[in-house]
C-alpha cells in the first residue's frame, strides 16, 4: 500500500482498497529537552524510519535517502545522477516526531510545474521532459523545530533628532551672494542599557543541504498546525532524506534566527528616533526540539553536466526552480528575427 495524498489514506496500488493511517492529529507529538537529549549516552534514543527501511547514498551529491520496499533507489531526486550504490539497511538516527503528510497529488504537482514552465522562455527540452509523468518524485525533507525562552541583556545608544537653524551663502545670480537660513536635523545620542525577554516556538530549520535555503524559504509557509504524529505508513510510496544538519548545529542556526527577532525587540526597547546596539548577551532556557518531515515533489535533471532542481510544496502547490537557457533555442530565435528583418527589408525595397 502507498499513501494517497488526495484521500489522506493508505491505498492499495493494485485493487484500490484504502485504510486509515493510525495517527492523524497533532495530539501526542513529542518534544524533547535539548540539553537532556544531547547528554544521553549511547544510541538508545536512535531509531530507523521503519522496520524495513533501506537507505542509499548518492555518489554525486552525497545525499542519503531512505525508502521502504517496493520503492527502489532509482536516480537521485536532488541532483538527477543515477544511483549506483546498493541500498542497505537504514542506520539509526534521531527518529522523526512528526510528519506533515502529502496533500497535493502527483498529477496536480505536474500541472503546477507545467504552468511554471510556460513562463520560462528558452528552457531546454531536458526541463520539459522532467515535467513528464515520471519526472518528479515525492520526498520528505528533514527539518528541526526549536522552542526556547530567552532573556537578553543589552547595551546601546538612543538617538533623538532635533533641529538647528543654519546660515549659508548662496549665489544670487548677479555675481554676488545672498545669506539664507535652513533647518538642519541633528541627532543627540544617549547611552542606554536594558533587558528584553521572549518565548520562541517552532523556529524551523532545514536539516537538508541538498535543496538551497533560498528555494526552501520561497516554498513557505508550511501549515505546521496540521502536522501529525509520525507513523511509518506516511512514508509508504515516498522517500525521505536523512538529515545532514546535526541537532546541535541546527540549534546554532536557530539562534541566528532568534537573534534577528531579539535585535528588533532591543531596538524597540531602546526607543528614540535611531538606535545603536552595541552588545547583546542572550541566555536560553527550556530549549526543546522536534524532528519533523515536510513533503516535497522534486525533480532533478542534468544539463551540460550541471544539476538543476524544480521543487513543489506538496501542501500548497507552490513551485520553485532553477534552469539553464537553451543556447540552441536562443540561436534559432535570433536567426528567425534576422530572417524576418531581411524579408521585410526586401519587401519594402521591392515596392
């Protein structure tokens, strides 16, 4: 059986019989205290995605992809290279706590990609073939989410604007000068210090390096309020990437995201017309995390030995991609325009 995005159930690929998935709500999704989890000894907290899960590593981009039989390795969904390594039993990892199930069926995703292609002039035929029936594959991408309570002590300066009357001389247009006045804005700076606090929830950090961060940001938003407790059944018929960003490294990235928000809090707390932030010291408490899987339809192809990707948010249908320009098509267009100019020139002079 494979998970059917249209029905939200498991469906037999032969007879069409459907069955429900055990977990379909957000209740029971685990959160883990970060420091406590990292302090655990041994691999007792590591698991595989499913009992029969296999995994294979792409020799092209290095991505590790997990799947369940009867799925096969095939080509790499990230770089389009043929996977030549033999699959092996999946290694244990920090098990997913939650999954956002596929909602957009493959046929709809292909339609979205074809619509996207219509706005891409001079796209090579390789890109158009990628949008064919077998050109995109369903894949779960790993993410970390972090919660934390923060207290930040800061020092800085508050700038307050005031105006002064300034005199200056200006050419009067008759060889002389004239004295005029104008109001000039100045800024007075005052030292300040203080403290701000904030509680962060669900700071989302991609645990994959195989899809560029900019592309993932443009796929947002994700309806995280619809995530479900992870069940291996959701993986049926799809692949899942093993995380490439380790848990503590992901938290450092989350701190950077939090720091941007904290900077805004500090500037509002300083007040005035302008602010200079000189130092911020942040303490983190009650830090928890979740490992979640988010769904993508992804297509990869190679053009002149360079990999290109097109990805579809499998919840909203949003498409993001990159592509080369087909030199042949551009040359033919230029040649056609030149021929048209020659024909028009000949007709005008024939008259």
